[in-house]
C-alpha cells in the first residue's frame, strides 16, 4: 500500500511539473502553451510510460476530469462581462445561434462524404466538434497579442459553445438510443431542452444565493473561495444527475450570472480562482494527453487527412463567415475568427465516452471517433497555436505592437517625463480624474485618459494590454500605492512603479513594501522631494550608450546628486533603476536621468542628447 501511495504521489507531482513547466517555457519562449502541454503529456505518457492516468487514478479519472472542466468553464464564465459582449457587435450571438447549427450541418456532411462515417456517427461527432473550448482558447489568447474585439469573440465563443457542443452530441446519442424504443426526435429534443433550461435555472439560482450570502456578510472572508468552489461542484453534479452533460450549462450560467452581479467579494478571490484555473488547465491537458494511445494512429487513413483539411479550410471558415455575414465586424477580424478554432483534449475524452456507447448500440464506426478526435486535437493545436500570431499580424488585428508607459497622475513631473518619452518615440499616456490637470498634456499632444483609474469602467474604456509598465506619479503617496497594488496582478508586480521607497519595513509610519509598487528611483525619491526638485528646475537628460561612451562614462558625467530613472533598450523595452533592480546598459540603449538645472557654461558630452 505504501509503495503504491508513493507512486501515485510521484505521478501527481510529475503531472504538475510537466504542466506548469510547459506553461513557463511557453512564457519564456513565446511558443503556444497548448502545444507544449500536449507534447509534455505525450512524452510523459505513451512515449516514456512515466504517467499512466488510468492506472494511477482508476475509476476516478473520468469524474476528476469532468469536475476540472466544470471549474474551468465556471472561471471562464466569471470573466464574461456583458459590457465586453457589447463590444463584439452581436458576433457572439450569431456564432452561438447560427454558427453552432451551421457548423453541425457542415461538419456532419464532411464526416459522411469525406471521412466516410455512417450518418448517425457523423452527426454525433459533428455536434461534439462544434466547440473550441476554454482549455485551449484561453491559454492561446493569453500569449497572443490579438485586438480587443476578436479576442472577446473567441473567448465568449469558446466558453458559451462548450456546453452547446456537449448537448448536441448528447441529443444525437439519446435519439439513437431511444429511437429503438419508439421515441420521436421531437420528444428527445423537447426533453433535452427542458433539462437544459432547468440546468440554467439551477445555475442562476445558485449565483443569486451566493451573491445574497456574500453581500450580506453571512459568509466569512476566509470561507468565500472554498464555498464558491464547493457550490460549483455541487450544482454541476446535481444537474448531471437530472440529465447527463447539462452540468456544463449550469456552471457556465452560474459564472456569467456572478460576473454581472457587481459585488466586491469576487474581486477579492479573483487571484485565487485564476491560479486554480491555470493548475487545472495544465493538469487536465497533461493527464488526457498522457492517456492517449499512440496505436490509434495506425488506424489513421488518407480519407481522415482529407477530412482534416476540409475541417480547417472549409467547415470552420464557412461557419464563421456565414454566421457573421452582414455584421458590423470588419472582414479582417472575421477571417481571424474563421481561422482560429483549436479543439481541446477534452474532445478526445468525450469522443471516447460516446464511442463506447455507440459500440453498445451496434455502430461500428464509433471506434474511429478516438482516432479522428486525437488527430483533430493535434492538428488544430499545432496549426492554430503556431499560426495565430503571424496570421493576426498579416490581417492587422493585433493590439499595440510597441507597448509603452501609463502614468497615473498629471503632475509637472509626469508631464515632463511624458514629453521626454514622446521624443524617444515611446508610447505614453497620462491618466487623471481631473480635466484641468490633463490640459497641459492635451495641449502638448500627449495621449490622456480622463477618469478614475480605479473605477470599474476603466476595464471597458482603457485597454491595459497596450502598456508594458505602469507608474503612479500623483501627489498622494497612499493613492499611488493603491493604484500599484490594484494593477499588479494584471500588469505584473515587477512592472508597477511609484514615487517613494518603502525599503524600511520597521518604520511604523511608512507603507509596507508589500502594498506598494517598486520605487521609481534607486534613491527612492518621494512625492515631496520631487515637488521640491520640480520647483528648483530639475529636468530630464537623455544619454545614448555607445562603444565610445559606455555606462561608466555616462555615470561619471552625471552631477553628483542626479538620479538615473530608466533604461530604454533598442527593442523598446523599459527598465527602471530601483533599489531592487539595476539594469546594465548595452551599446544602442538610452538612459533617461533626472538632473538639476544645467550650468550655462557646461559642455555637452558625446553621448548626451538635448
């Protein structure tokens, strides 16, 4: 018993290492995480034999994966805000209401005439393939710089269509099973529609109950995340007891309902649920790809290859283009959405489940579903995973190519800094809730954002993906800390800066470093010091590093009390000089320093620019 327990623990640890390791490599290299996780699972499973999920988890494997998919769908639903839906110009509604049936019909025709499957199996499998799935689309979007509208369309479609595809496959199977008992198609559809409505109602009621309990203080803070997770699993299982596969509808509706109820408790647990989702996606990918049997590739036939090409280049594009015909969505965005449709590993698991059920009903082609689904998953992940970035650039539907700096707080210091960065052709924007304080920036041609940066409406009005760094430079140090703490999870803890230094955590009068952004200067200049220096006429100086004028020469040329602020790399990357980070300049880089008023008789050195 003990060796078996240790072996299971080793497999679980290995799954975590492979999944999260693949995500980290994807972050470092820019390669698609879904392709790397698929490769990690295949290597750990059928190639090396280190991971055998069926042996390790036994009968728990299927419910584990089902619950994990439910939690992933729920977390995806929590990110679906109706304000974002309005930005899609009706595209998501079209892709669900029109796209699902169109894709079902076209997919069934391709499976019958090209892949050679019998009609019942072709119709069932085409229903499953309607979905793309958040387990593949969300990691893909996280790594790609796609513009806001097509990003929202792909995300909403992946999450909303996931339960739709399961219901289409289930409807086909139930009809095949009940038809021998005398049931009609209308009776089967009516029962499934009723079950789906009940499932959606359960999800909505659960969301309302949780919102009521959380908002009225009936649940302590430390129990909110656990209760939410248990509630999701509970309603998922309950709906599946009423009708199989309807639990996905329940958790999706529950997530969307909670996302649009606007209460603060969800913001508090957001980092936790996002971390859980990353772990679940990594684990599910590795477990299911490790479960694949490479022997199924021996059953691969040339007609299946022809079907893959038809699926990639005919079925999906035709589905999207027909669904979005005469819509306000531009053609280049339609083409990107028409191309991107990776299928997840979960499709293999669902296909395997229905294959067994079809065999019991006497349909021999059911066994082919595993081979086809495995081939489709691998092909779409590789094709779409590696092509989304170049295709987005080709169609010109990417976000900001050169990411810049967001300055929060319009002050003389931030206005002067923004002007210098504009001269260096660095994208910069100043945000402030005062129209008057933003007037000098507007007159100087500097992009501005008028509004409270901490307001919920900012998520809709300002795309933070266009900035690589945020610097809080208002005259209120506590406000600066609040801004940095709020945006650190989205921008990155290492990419939020503010005036002042909190290196002395023993000072009871200072804000703790854990609540602040990184200091803008190595010396930790605070708000008051900056105001004094601005009144004294301090300015910014640009110094370009070269082979003849290196970093040491640049430092020696600065006045004794000057401060280096940031380093601008040749590729546009910004690195600030702080007490925790001192970047090393290379030839071609530019240093921006904060210096006292220059003497009129001072001679400009070789690397310094006006």
